[in-house]
């Protein structure tokens, strides 16, 4: 996401205003126990400084422009922090007003949906539900679109879809409210799959990263072609059900769930997805996603936007905390939706926010991660 100079100044101001230690932290106890599959513990029980971590509560209650809706932290497989804020929200662009966010309310995932779509594909490949592998050409898997095949497009594979390197012309840098945005055009096209595959070739497949919601749309179409089931049904059967995720909503177009951005989940279920990835595809002893796929999904596959590497629909970044470099991978969604996965600290952090049109949306989640969560964790100090 592009950042203007004003956004950078605003981010610096945010770092100064929200630095830990200025105001007294709220009492930091274990999140409430539930029957949703989460074990809970207090931050101090898992090596997290409760005062430093919970200082985020008064800071972000005061800094309303940050529009944070919820923050959750998981360490050593236990949910250790969970706090919700009041703030303006949307349902896929439709205003919901000022919402008192809570554990039982669904929240837009936006492009975190792409990471979920990739995980469903990983499961399907692992089970042999797709006749091919990551290097199978897309047109071999979508025979109904053979008329669009060219020598250049014939080289596009599943791997290229997962790494945003299909090489097709695509522009999502302009606002999604602008009819020229490629994903917006795709979503309103009579046949979104045909729209994607009809785009001109801009670069050889596999060579250039270019962010594209069309990649997830093609993955969903390939899954449906192979199994006869739409993405939402496959996600329920292969991914959500094994995790005990039951309260799911999909925004749809022409009856199909939007594979790039249409998912809505409860915050604790965002955290389950992060823990699943952190644990190499295992949830409560059950191998849900093949470990090999998780390893590839969270490893550098291509140079992404800015300083980020990119895996299989996961962003790969790093933080510098107390003199130590800490690598992480993340599912990233418009507005400040984040699932940060930090293997070196055995930690997951979830952020939900309403910064859908704000230049701060890429900065605020990192402030939360770096200045509060990571700085509070013992192995980072």
C-alpha cells in the first residue's frame, strides 16, 4: 500500500503519542474462558509483561483516529489478551455506524480472505482433490476458458496465482470505490473468471509481483472446477469445521463468495487461523493443513511490495525490538486487518480496525505489534 509523506508524519506522531509507559495500564487478566476451543491464561503466565501490553488499552481508547476495533494475543497456544473498542465500522463498504465491538461480533476480514483461500487450496492439494500440483498450468485446470489461452498465458500456474506473479495487467492501487480499480471491475463483471483471464499480459509469469485479487478468484474457480463445491462450502468442510469455527459470513457476487475479500469472522476465529499457521497446520493435535504447504506459504517466494517478501497469499516482514530482529508472516486486509504470526516468540497477534480509507491503516497495526505486543514479550527483551 502506498504511503504519502503526510501519512509518514502522522505515523511518527502516532508512535510518540502512543509510546508505552506514559499512562497507567488497565488491569491485565486472562480473557474469559469459553467453549470455543481456546485455552486462556494471563499474559504474565506466558512471559508477557502485563503492564506494558495492557497499556495499549488507554492509549487506543484515547486515540480514536486510530479506529482500532479489537486486539488479541496468543502465546504458547493460549489466548492471553483480548480487548475490544467502540468505533465506526463497515460491512464490505456499507456503513454500520458506531459499533461496540465484541468477541461475538463478526468483522470484515477483507484481504485476509486471500490467505484463507490459499489455505483451502493447500488442503485440497494435500488430499489429492485437484489433479495437479502447484506447477500445473491454470488453463489445464479451467478448461472452459481454453479460448483465452495464449502461449504467454499458458505458462501461468497455481504457484503464480499464490505469489501474485501471474503477469496479467492489474491495478488495485487506486481506491476500490473507483470504477477503474481492477478488482472492482472484476467483481461487477458478468464472468469474473473470464475478466481476469482476459487481461493483457504485462510481464512473464513468475517474474513480477503485482497485487491482484484476481488471483484468489481464479483459485476459487479452480477449486470449484475440481470438486464441484464453491469456496464457502469447501472452507467450511476442510478448514473451519476442524477449527470449530461456526459463525461465518461471506459477501457474495452473482451467488459466489468473494474469494479475495468477502469473508467475515469473529475475532477469536481470526486468532485460530493464526495459531493454525504458527503450529505448522495443526489445531488441537489434528493436521488440518499440510505442514509442507504452510512452510511454503510463509517462506519468501517473491519480492513483494516495498520491503516485504511474499509467500503464498501471506506477507512476510520483520520488526526490530530491543536490539533484536524478529521475523513474522501476516495475513493482511484492507482497513488494518492483521493476523501476525511470530514463530520465534511462539506468538500470534490479531488486529481488527476500521481504517478502510485512512493512510494510517498500514502503520497502526505495526505500532500495536512493535510497541506493545513484541516489546512486552520476554524473549524480545
